[in-house]
């Protein structure tokens, strides 16, 4: 995993308690965080850090997590991403593959989220730019 001081983790989850707990976990690992309750809130915000990683819920109100990643990818942002999903279906897997994200199924533990984060960074490091 890269040096946490270099990266900002963008957490886009509509549930306040879940969003806050993910931020606390990421900050305990040394990452800076930016938290949003919706995809639109992130899209309206300041430009994202160059070295970033996204943790997004697939079932966001309005613009879904996969739609958000589609848009960010079309704008050139290729940051590693994790999509939290209620159910891993063929459709979710296809959408995840399309946007180059990892899937994390609910319920999950902090250890599973950290493991997914490590995989996301490893995948990003191995992908040619």
C-alpha cells in the first residue's frame, strides 16, 4: 500500500454513520479523507486530489455509485475505487469491471475494507497509465 500521507480517500456514502465510520478507519491508517453524502455533492465540490481513492456506495440517491464512476472515468480520473454493494450480481460485477472498481459486499468488516483498499492500490500500481 502506498504512503497514506500521499493519498486522499473520497468517501461517498449516503448513510451518515457508515460514512463517518469509514472516514475514522481511513484516518486511523493515516489517510486524509473527504466525505460526501451523494454523488452530486462530490461532483459539485472542489477538484479531486491527483492521488486519490474512492469508496462509494452503489445505491446512492440520484446518481448511483457506478454512474458517478462512469462520469469521473470519462473526465479522465482513473483513481482506484471500491464500490460497496448490497449484493454482488452479474450486473454489479459487469459495472464494476467497466469502471475498473473492486466490489465490497455488505455487511463487511473493517479488515475486509482494508484488504479491499490494499487490492485497489495494488491494481492501480500494476495498471499502465
